[in-house]
C-alpha cells in the first residue's frame, strides 16, 4: 500500500513539473512575438519617414530645376511692342524661343547697363534665320545700342553663312528706332524660291520685313 501511495505522489510531481515547463515556453513565445511586432512597426515608421524625406527632396529639386529655365518675358513696353509685331505677322511669325540678357551681351554685343528693358525671340529650328529683338536703351545709350545692332546686322549679311532660303530675308533685315526703343528684325513668310529669281526673292523679303517695321512704328503713333 505504501508503495502505491509513493507511486501516485511521484506521478503527481512529474505532471506538475511538465505543466510548469509548458507555461514557461508560452511566456517566451509571447515575448518573442511582441518584440518582433515592435521591430516591424519601428521599421515601417522609419521607411515611411525616409520616403517622405525623399519625396520632399525630389520636390525641392524639381522646383529648383523649374527656376533655372528661361527668365520671364519682359512685362514692360518692350514686350508690348514685340506682341504688336507678332500680331502683325500672325502665323508667318516663326520665332518662339525667348532670348535672355546673356544673348544680348554675348551675341548682339550690347554692353551691360546700356539697356533697361528688352524682349525678343529666336526660332526653335536652327535652320531658320528669323528673329525679333526689342530693346529700351538706358539714358544716353540709344546711339550705342543702335551701333551694336547695326554691327550685328552687317555681320549676318556679309560674314555669316546662311542657308540659301534665308539669304534674301537676312539681307532685308532692319534695325528699328524710335526714341530710346530700338530693335532688330528678320521676319516674314518664305517665298517661292524655286520659281523666282534673286530680284523677286529680294523684293518679297523686303515686303515681308516691312510688315514688322510698320507694326513697330505704328505702336508709337
């Protein structure tokens, strides 16, 4: 009988020991699962923050890129004069790329400080010679600006290489002047060069450029 009781007690102790071990494993599993969840949450938050920072950086870079494009067109009289010339030509006005101050000083040769307002455009297609530039000379600088524009005109006519279709138009180019406002234009439709001789081409080019000259002069009337 004593042996039976001892066996029962031993079995009870063994069962109790197994129960304690099982509980300990459950606690460990719970702790491990909780820690993994916390780590996943922290990683997600870090990734989201990184994405937001990257998006902000990209937006700032885009804004900076936009600001480096062509400077805004003049909102003064020069732009209004240019618009009058553009309207006079309608669909035969070919320039569509705005010029900047660097073009005036490096290509046309105007001195810095010799003008206070300007507006102008060049053709997007390099094969075209068309251009229109309007400049308001600084006080006492009108003669200097005019001289620079005439020098550039002479260079185009006598020294530069031109496509045959542009020769008559370049030769008909005009330097414009009214008070402190000066300009230079090579504008107009293309004639039928295949069926006309050089004299007829020159006359057509003169007629076309005159449209811009008249628009410029009419603006001041």
